[in-house]
């Protein structure tokens, strides 16, 4: 590589130069110590006596080290160091002893100073003594991950102080023994050991930062060395979570073992995925994990707004040992995210810009208007032969002929209102760097997500969903004194939304509830109305029908959400008190606000009054004279206004020390949190939510082989009575690093390079039980002025007295849920290429809050008391496999796969006596199990219906031939709620998995990732999809469901009495019989999809440097490109929300550049 | 070094715990139930709570007696799809009732029902505490309020007994922490329940007022006439065939082996009922209750005056005929769903959304102008009643002159014209307070003529808002109410739970049943009701005009006459729902087709075609409501009603 000094100096920050000076100075000290390293005596002059039987080589070397001044240096992976030998020596010289070992074991020994280097050697036995500089000269270059030279890097001969520092371009030169091992280190990187192995040029490249991070694992309130981690913690590389979306939570599914995640909607702003750590074991209220960002509790919305570029580490904590410190809040698992901090070094500017096209993964197909009319007629006639049909043959024919479109409308509302695709943009910018005193990381990002709604040129404001998100983050670390560090974090997330009044989901639903042939979206003005300047919206009767076009165009909604956070942290090193003692204090203030507001006009409705076919002209009539409003109006009470204020403080005292082979650590944490939501809606809800707690962790490990850990949380929550307010949550863990045992050697260690067994057990709590209104269970909730319980007396009912109501009876015994968790895990490394981790776990969740089922209505209680009655049981496993292999420096492959299986069931459930109807008992059934009827088939005819057990209503009248026939479970000849049985899998998946592969060749890289879930059932909503039916709850609105193409193609009709047709006999009225939850509507929710693909090109360094960049990357990516599932109607991940805003398929182009 | 370390640990612990009351976020002054009985004003609120469980009578979605019977029929158009909760009660008629999730579950308050056991608990809480309030609540007032609450408690029990038969009687509350086994109460035998609630009323009466003096603030509260009328109704109900020796229920035994219903008819129950009715009548008269007489518009003809008296008897707020009314302002919904649009513009006004029409059975029930059933009156062309004829001139106050309308709409008794709206009928009100042809007014001030054929203002103009039977009603309409295309000013009215003619007819019925042969008292009280309706006495009318002239002379004949009189007099007020059940005649009526005229007809001939709209199916089990399965499963000591 050509070296340009000026440019280099320009790029190098002040600190790099400092570091250079520093390291050069240190290197000088190294060189200066060379002479002192010589030992006076040679190996021949040292005599010793040994008697060792069947001991490992390692042990032998250790023994010799103890008896002499010599130390042995070897590279563990390359040497069968655990090979057992026997040795007997009586006042023999060391050289002679070593010669013996060399002969028998194919090893050679070279002494340099007091260091004896051991390498494999197949030739004659060799024991040499060498002088410094007397051997070979090697040279090379130390570079960072981008190939840039690292000036000032130190290169030291392992076990000695012999070494040198790299020059300005990273090159170095050094005289060492041929088989030496080098230890190379540089600030900010993990030190590396490199075997010279006879080479004369040894280039050393440091790996990226994240590689360093893998060695340390973020745990509750701190970090631990990876090898010592006992608890079940899954860490994800932030880069793996990068998908072309402005919502981080959509990337989680299948990426992290132990996480059950799925996304039900693709609507911007509403597209947060649901995620649960190891599934859901509770059934009272909150099952979602605790989310901590930089140590502070945040919501899943806050998590979704995070930028992967800003994330330093992302981990989830699964078992009791990992979460016990969070005490009463950790039972559902914890998601822990740390944002990046500045590092000492030059200023790095990084920019990422992406723009993408998104479109629904699958589109719902609706029957054409002609079919709609024909089948609507069929629906009426098949149910009542005498009824008038809604559409005359003439109307159908004229519509088909395409006569005047305003008089014979045939609307494809989807086409009219929905775009095929939409564009989204994201930009991200961050600057980091710093010096000795201060380091900074400043990031900002912007994203714009657009909806797929069409913007009509007739309209003067944009109604399509337009969600803009802004994010600002500043993390500043300041070294106040050599032992004191202050960290200031300022962070703001802002959402600005503009969209249709009804939101995306309801707009989609309205499209499916609008009559396609009754009126067009709008009329061209006739003679009478040619001078009006409002849009002449179509409607019928008095304008009660849904015209989705008008609803979309008539107004808009704005909302704005902001989260602002200020955080101050102080880190004090207390080594002056005790070595390894550190104090960390954290203060955080978070303020959240949200408001939305709406502005809208009132549409003017029109319909055709008269049509002259000869001249093809029509005249219009206004349906709501005097009611339409052309101007926007605003209603202050529409929309929510929410605010919340959270204050949090935390003190951590950390102690970490190693004594020879013993390493101990201790941690003590105190926390205090208060959250206030002032306009919560009731007095009790307006009171602050508070938590107080002390937690601790004590770990001890011996010789990197045996590890133990004890954790506890002692927590209080304001929700409970004084006697139940504090809870103690202990946990213990044990691990055995089998592959660090002395006996683990030879072929075994080269095949199974790592084996670690671990187990944890403990208690964690969950205080988020019950609805928010029921927060203070120990208090009764009485309303002494309840208008719902008042009465009016007097002639004109003019004397009103409010009444008294009780919405909760006091119960001071209520307390948190307790989760007992057991986790057994194994970590396995194979050939240093494959890493395999597996955990199996069980959980018992007791004290689950439930409503008592044994209180009869005749007690007359206004609220049924609740109690900690339920018990849930969970079990499952998470597996993950990583594979890393570099075929050469130019071709590499990494692969990852993981699977999570989480099954939970009710083991104690407060329910009525089900001894006579055991199939109704929830005990033993999965949590989230759906109960419904077993649909056998459709009735052949009315006669069969009349001769079968009574179902819903009168056979032959309310249901009959072509309607669903249910199975009579208890044989009482009536189908009622007692005949419901557990049907299908739960509605959230029990298995979530993902697998992906990345490969790179030279400047190119390519990756893909498949994700899927299974063991999930969902139910088509028979009411929402029932064609021709008004499902709108609003009696003043007339809606008419669209006809799905699949129903048009496949339903029971009188000519073809298909008793297994997809849709039962058509009807223009809701058929209660077909509307119940049953196996008829049950569908398999499993799918596997190509979740993401990315092809990237990194500009070669040389070219990038010409552009003054340190790196430049161009990439194309996509998400949800292919989906494979049995269910075809809509995207299976949307499950029962199939009529809502669809999940999006995204094609994306992006660039990332660093300077 | 250790000292410093300990100081630090101590420091952290202190920070965390320094304020041990950090978690005491709850202030002291939160409301608790004790405060509810601390003084007069808070106790008065609790009294209001006891009243508040009164169902919203006269509201088609909560009062199932309106659409749940054969008085009304309604459009159940695909456009509504049962989306409005009003159809819940209509579904009872359609046979859509089930034990899994019963409609109008008054036991628990689900699905349109009111939680009457909560009401009873609140009454009991009130009775436990009202005498301990003291302070500014005087002993007399406490006694009065306790008496009112006892009557309410009796009423809530009675309403449940009408629906479910034998029920658990909650004399006193169970504590909240009571054992599960204790609170698993049994259904109490029907007669014991009746005795208990009657005794509650008897206890209460001495402390109740004869009438409300302070009408502006207290009307609607319990009075002696109301209490005694309730007692009369309770005893009449318990003496009626449904609960007096009904063998259909005879086998219902709970798991202790106790029979819940009697299986022997006991005629003494009728005697007791008759006495209670008479005593109630005497007290009502003493308290000043009398028939409503419309006098507000003195320029009207006598005929119209009489029609207005009959129409307004139920609607006019707190008129003297009303003994008890639910004081909830509930009649707007009833009005909006049952009053015809009167002109084309109003038909397009979606604030009223009428679809509740009169069944042809009720149309046929009204007497001829001779005061006897139309099928017994030889002068009435019963067979061809649905053929067209021209309205004669002597009907000017009833039918527009020369209007082509069905014969059934002519020569009927005044109550027919007061309450039924037919094609060609005259609508007095809605701002037009002058009779047709009134020389002192312009035509635009004169009453409307109702056109009900297809496309006419009060007829079917679209899929919505029409009378599916071709008949509207007007019992819910106050004549002062005005609905135009843009406004609706609906005059508040009261919906009568008890009115004097109801009580008279109850007495006539109970007395007739208690005797072997009707006596003059029986005739007297039914004739009082007929006289107000402009009809001659029973004996006279039948003798002169009926082809069964001797009918009033026998007990069975009088039974039929009284029942018909009740049907007509109390038509469209929801009383028929209970009457046909207590008489055990529902299985006769509710298995016959519901019929109506052809609302799609555009000509008078087409319009008067009689169509069958629905054939209901009523089985014995439907005499009583089902107890919800969940309630049976929660309390295994309860047994289900027969057939459910």
C-alpha cells in the first residue's frame, strides 16, 4: 500500500499521536529491559529431581517452572499439552530432562532468556539455547480491520518483555526465535497471539470491535467475562438486527434464541412486533419483558425507535440468574441495550442513507362488482325464496356493459385508494471520537415512512400516512480525575405523524366494508351543481353508507410523540479503598409526551336522481343538504393527550478481583424509580408508580474451570399492602468449563475446542399484575359520586342524586407473581469454527392473579374479587449454532441458526367445577389456548339440520343446509358453550426459528436470512369477512362487507352442495350459527419466509482513501421477499388481522460511508 | 480501609431506604365505603344507588317486554343485521335464547339485563347501615328511606321471580370473605319467596307517604299506592296459572330434594290477590289517582279529545293515572324507533330511525265500535276486513275522508284510533294541532294524513325505516313532540309501570277468578275502563252486539273478556309479555304466524295483501328464563329451569 504521510497525519486525530508517543515510550522501556531478562545459568547448569507419574505435559512444565526460574511458552491449541507422561529424574540437568521429553513426544525446546519455547517437532530431538537477536528477523505490518496501519501497536514475544512498537505505517521489525509466539496489542483492541511458525513476514490484522465485545458479556448492572457467565444471556450483534426498516422490533424474530416474536401489522407507526422472552407463562396482565436502554426502563416503542448503528450491545436475559437482580420486575425476562460511547481515537464520521420501496407481501383479492351483485342476489334468494333481490338483472347487465360509470358504478375501492408500493427513506449520521479527557458519541437519524394510500389530486392535503421519526443521541464520557468518569447522555426520539382520520388499519377495513356498486367515489358535476367547488361524494339514502374515499379525503389526523431523556452517570474507581472496587451512580430523567388531533370537513353526499340513457346524462340530488361543511373543523376533545414523567436513580458498587486462580466479584445495587402519569383517568391511576430495591451478585470461580454465582433482588413496589410490599428473589448458578480441565487435550481439544456446562435456579417476580386501574389491590376502589349509579327524582327528573359504586373490594394479601426458573445449558465449540449453545429450561409461575370463580352472582358483588390463584408452567429450549470460517483472507463464510421452543400451560387455574365437562378445564392446556366448537362439515340440507342436535337458533330458520354442523361433545343434543373444546395450537407461536448465511469474497458480501414460526393457530374472523353483511357496530353507519374472491369461488350453493366448501351458504344476514369460533375457521399459522437478503460492495480501501473515506459501502437489501405457508389468503404472520394494514415487502438501496 | 468501605455500603443502603415511606404513594383521603354512611347527603346517594338498578323501561333495547312479545314486529333488515341492541329483545321472539349466554340476564346483569342481585346487595347494605347514620339524618327520614328500600328490594326480587320462578332470596348479605360453601345458595321455593317479599312490603307501608308532596324533587319515589299496587301485582302473579299448580314445573326439585314450585292449584291465592287489589285501589283513590282526561286544547272536538285522553294516558308525564313510573328519561329511543315519519323530508332525517311496527294480531285485537271483538260482531265484515273501501264521512276524526283503506281500519273502537296508525289515519301533533277541516286554521296547521304505501312519506321509501307490517303505533308519542328534517324536540314522557286501568283490570281478573260466577264488582271495574274508552258496559255490549251474548255471565267467559280487555287497554306497553305468560296462553299465541300487510305495495290493493312475516316457535321452557350456565357451574346448588 502506498503510504502518504501528509494525508495520514491529517486523518490521524490528536489522540492517535498521543497514543503513538505513549506507546513508543513504553516500547523503549521494553527494549531497555532486555538485558535484565537473561538468566545467568544455562539449562545444562540447572539440576533438579522429579518423580511424576501419568501427569500431563502441562503439569510437568508447571512443576519445572516451580522448581526453576524458567518459564514455558507454547500455543495451547497447537500442542497436545494434556498428553500424559511419566518422568523420573534424580538431580538431572534440565537440558537432559527436556531432551527426554523431546524424544518421546515430538517436541522441541528453545530457550530464550528464562523462557523456554515449546513447539512441535518431528525430526531429531532438539533442545537449544539461543541468544536474543541471534535468531531470525521477522517483519510485518499491524493493521486494523480496514487494513489501515496501526502506529504504536506493541509486538511482544510471549512471556517476555522483548518486543517493539509499530512505526507510523504500522510496520515493525523484530529479531526472535523462529518458533516464537507474538503478543500484539493496541488500545481499543483485544490483544492477539500469533505464532511465527517459521515465517519471516508476519502481518497482523486486528478484528472489529464487536469481536472484542464477544469476550465480555453484558449482564445485569455490569459486564462479565464471557467464560465466567453462568446465566442464560443471548447477545446479538447489532449488525444482525439491521433491516431496511425504521422499526427495530421487526428484526427480532428468529435472530435471537429464546425470543418469541411476531409482527401483526405493517402500518407505519403501528408495526411494532410482539415479543416475549421464552413465551408467555403468565396469564394475568403483562407478559412483555422489561426493556432497559442504558440501564433505564423504557417501552417497546422506545426500543423500536433505536438505530442499530447506535447500539453497542443488545442482549436478552432469560433465566433466573440473569434476571434475579431485577427482582420483582424480571420474571418476564429482560432486554438490555447499551448505546455506543465514544472511544479514544480519531474522529470518525459515519453516514448511512437508505431508500426503499415497500409493498404488501400479499394482496387480498376481492371479487369483481358483477360477481358481487350476482352472489348478493344468490345470498338473498338462497335464504328466502320470496325475497326481492337487491340487484335487478338490468342493473347487472348495464354495469357489465360499462354504461355510464357514475350511474352504474363498479368501484374497485382497493384500486381507487391503494397504491401498489410506496417509498421510504432513512438517514443516519454519527460522529464519535475523543481524547484522554473526554470521549463523545453523537448520533442523529431521520426516517420517513409512507403509507400505501393514494393521494388524490382532487384533494388539497396529503392523506397518505406519513410518519417521520427523528432521533438525537449524545453520549459524552469525561474523565474528571484519573479515577472518576462522568457520563452524560442526552437522548430524544420524536415522531411526527400525518395520516388519515381513521388510521391505516381502519382505512383498509373500510375499503372492505364499502358497497362497490351503490355509488361512485364522487360524481362529475351535473348542470345543477357545476359551480359548486366541493367534491361531490357519492352515497345513498341519507349518506349513512361507507364511502371510504370520502372518509380518506375528508380530513386528517396528526400525532406527535416525543421522549426526552437526560442521564448523568458517575463512575468512581475506589481502588484506594480496595483494589477492584468501583462505584457507579446513575440519575435519569425521562419525559414522554403524546398528543393527537384531528381536522376534518363534513362531506357533501350526492346520488343520481335521474338518468337519461339516450343522452347519457344524469342529474344529481344532494343527500345531506345543510350538513356538509367545506371548511375544516377542529375538535379539541378529539384525540389523546398523554404525558409521563419518570425519575430513576441507581447506585452500583462493584468489586472484582483475581487472586491467582481464584477470582471473585461482588455487586451491590440500589435503585429507586418513580413514574407519574398525571392525566391517567382516575385518582388511583394518577398516583406515582414506584419501585425501590437492593440487589446483589456474588461470583466465585476457580482456575477458569469452576464457576459459582449467587444473585438476589430485594424489591418493593407501591402496589401492594405493607406486609406484602417487599420480596426477596434469590438465584444460584454453577458452571463447569470442562474443556479447561487439564485432561481435556489432544484430539479431543482440537475437535471439541470448548465445552461448558451450566445450570441456574432461582426466583424472579412480576409486579405488573392486573389492570392498571386495579393497581392498589389492598385498597377498595369506591366511587362516592358515580353517575352510573345515580337516580333522578322529581316531576321533570330534575333532582339528580349520584350513587355509590365499588369497583374493587380491598384485599391486602395480593402480591406479585413468582417465577421459579431452572435453566440447564451447554456451550460447545467445535474445531474452533462452530459454536453451539443450547439451553433447556422449566419455569413455574405461581401467584398469578386471577378473578375468583367460586363467587356466585347471587353474592351481588359489583366486582369479583381477585386473588393470587393461578399457576402457570413453562418449559422449552433454545438452541443456536454459529459457524465461522475463513477459507482465505479473501473468502469467508459465517452462518447462524437458532430455534426457540417455548411451551407453557396452566397448571392451576381458577375455574368453575369442570368435573362433568373435563374438556372445558384449562388445567394442562397451553396458555393462550383457544376454545371452540368442532366443525364437522356443512349440513347437506335443512332436514339434516332439523334432525341434528340443536345449534344456534331454530334449525331450518336460523340455520340449515349449507351451514356449519358442529359436534355435540357432551351428547345432550344441544350445541352450547359446554361443547367447546380446546382447538388448535395457541394463537401465539410456540416455535420461532431463523437461519442465515453470510459470505464474502474480496469486496463483495452477500447474506440471506430465513425466518419462520410454527405451532401457532389463528382464526379467520367469520363475521368480518362475511360478505354483504353490516359488521359496523355503529347503528348510524351502514357498511357492507366485500366479497373475497376465494369465497366467491368456493362456497356452498344449491347446485353444488359442497359440504366442505370454504364458505358456508351465502347469506345477506349474519348467520350466528356460522359465526362461532370453531375448527372451521381455524388455520395453521406456520410459515417460513426469506426475511432478509443483502448484497453489499465495499469500495477497496485504496479507492476509498482517494475519496478521503475510510470506508464506503454500497448495498442492496430486501425483507420479506418470499413467504411459504399453507395459508394463502393474506400474510400468515398477520394471523387474524388479515383485513388490516398488510405486512410489507421491502426492496432497499443504501450507502454507508465513514470518514 | 474497611471503615470507608462500610461507610459506602451504608450510604447506598441508606439512599435506597432512607425514606421507608417512599412506596407509600397513597394519600390518606381516598374514598372508602365507610364515608358512604357518614351523613345525610352521602346516605342519600346510597339510596339513589338502590333506585338506580331500575331497568330503563320503555327502551326497546333494555325493556324486552316491548319487542320480545307479539305486540310489535320489527324490520330486521340486512342493513341492521341485529347491529342495534334493540334487536336483542326481538330475538327472544325469534327463539334465539339460550342458557349459554342468555339475553337479558337479570340474574347477573349480562346481555342487556340489569344486575339485580347487585341491587339486592346494595339494598341490604343500605338497610344494615341507614339507622346508624345519625347526625343530620333524622330517625323519621331513616325509617322512610328504609321503607322505600324494602319495597325496592321486594321489587327486584319479584322481577327476578317473574323471569326465573323460584330464586335464591337474599334476606341478608353474606360477608365478602364468606366461605364458598356458604355463599352457594339454593333457589327458594316460589311460594316462600312470595311470602317474604309481600312481608317486606307490609313492613314498609306504615313508613311510606300516601302521596308525594314535593313533586319537583321527589316524584318517582315509593309511595303507599305504589307499594300496594306492587303487592297486588305480586299476589296476582303468584295466583295465576303459571305459578299456581302448574304441573309443568312440578318436577323441579333441587339437590336437597326440595320442590321449588307448588303442584296444587290453590284458589285462596286469588282471594288474597283480589283483596290486595281492592286495598290498592282504595288507597290509590284516596291518594287522588284518577283516569287521565285530556283538556289542554279546548277547541278540539269531543272525539279528538277522547282520542287524546286515551293516547296520552300512558305518555303524559306524571298524569294522575300513573301510579308508578320508572323515572328514567328513556322514551326518546322508543319514540324514534316507533313513530312514523310524517313527510318526505323527515323520512330522510336520520335522527329518527323508525322500524318498530304493530303486529296484525294487535290490530285485530281491538274491538269494533260496538265494544265487542270484531270476530264476534255480526255487523263487522270480519272475513273481508283486509279489502279496500272508501272511508265514510262520519270517520273524519279517524280517517281521511274518502281515503281508500282497509275495512279493518273502519268502525273500530276509539282506542284503535288512539293507538294504531294505518294507511289513511290522521296524525294529530308534530306541530299540527288543528283538526282537519278546522275553519279557524290554515291547512298547514291541520293534522297529517298518513300515507303508508310504498314511496309515501310514512311508507317504505328505502330498505330502511319502514313499518314492515304496514301499521305504526303511537303510544310512545307525546303529541307535543316535533320532529322535522333538521330538529327533533321530543317531549319527555314517563313510561307507566302501573296505571289505574291496569290495577282495575287486575282486580276484575282476580275477583272473577276467586268467584264461581262473576259478580257486579267484576263488571264494575272492567266497565270503568271501557267507559273511559267510550264503550258501553260488558254486559250491555255483549248482549246487544255479540254473537255470544251470554259470554259475560260465566266465569270462563268473563276470563276471556277481561284478558282481551287487558290486551287492548294496555296494548303496546309491554304488559302483554307478562300476561300471556302468567295466563299460560303464550304457547297458544306465540306459535301462530306473525302477519302484516304488504309494505311493498304501491296501490291500496297491493298494500292490503296480508303476508306472513314469521312463524315463531314457543316451547314450554320459554315460560321461564334460563339461568346462565356459568351461574349454574359457579354455584352447583342451583338447578336449571325445565327445558333449558
